[in-house]
């Protein structure tokens, strides 16, 4: 079991390290990987401290199952994310930051830039069609080999459950199954699955 107590790694470095390390284990000795990406949850809104010390807010919340998972697995103490979900999800899937994959706002409708207009600033064109599976060519999108695809190709059974929101409607990127997931429950282009 891998434990990171006070070691700080960027998320993409830690994920790449897990993937590289997992390929060294025999099939029956591979670690299970359970990754939660939770929207709108602050770093102190759990009894698990994601800081070098416990904060007063950590004492307010009681999350014993998260504590058990953190004790037995890897806890990311530092990661880079965006305030908007699509860029963060695209970064997790690709290992790239938003400046590299160029998804800087939420994605939804095909070929639709949803940035507000007005004022004296002209915003640059960005990849509003999100990320797309490797080999897929879509305007205003980045083609990637995803982390789930790498895990799938190395013998993992991969499941996506909940919000996907990393590719626009009517593109391959809206479907988690195209990114290497074996099962998809509720994930699609929309940002709020029912």
C-alpha cells in the first residue's frame, strides 16, 4: 500500500506515478484505485485534513469512511484545479493543465462558446468542445489518451459513476465509454446528471 503523509505532489505527477507503479505489480497484486472527484467540496469540509495540520473546520465534519480510505491509500495533499468543473475533469482525464488542453470553461453544446461577452476584453478562442478520445478530430477540442484508457489497457476494470462533463454533446468526448471506461453510470455531456 502506498502512503503519502506529508509529501506534496501535483495531481498529474501523482497519478502518473500510480499508473507507472501499477504496471510493475503482477495482475493479482495490483492495487485497487478508487478516485473521487467531488464538485464544490472545500478542502476543509471533511474530517480528513488536506493540510499539514487539522483545521477547526475539519473538526466540524464527521466523515469516518473517508478517514478509513485515507489511512489505507493515497491522499493527495496538493493538486491544481480550476474553479469550473470541466477544466478540472479534463485535467484529471488527460494529465494536462488547462493551459495545455485549453478547456477553460464548462462544456456542453457542440461548437458553442459559452463565455460572456462585453467589456473591452476579447477572450481567446478555447476548446469549448472539451477533450476527445485519442485519434478523434473535432474543432476546438484536444485529443487525448485518457487515464482510464491507460488503466484499461493495463488490465484494470474501469467504472465511471456520476458526472462526466468533459466533452460537448454530439462528440465522442461526451461518452465516458470512449475514454476507456468499461461501465458508465450517468456520465455524459451535461454537468448535472439526474
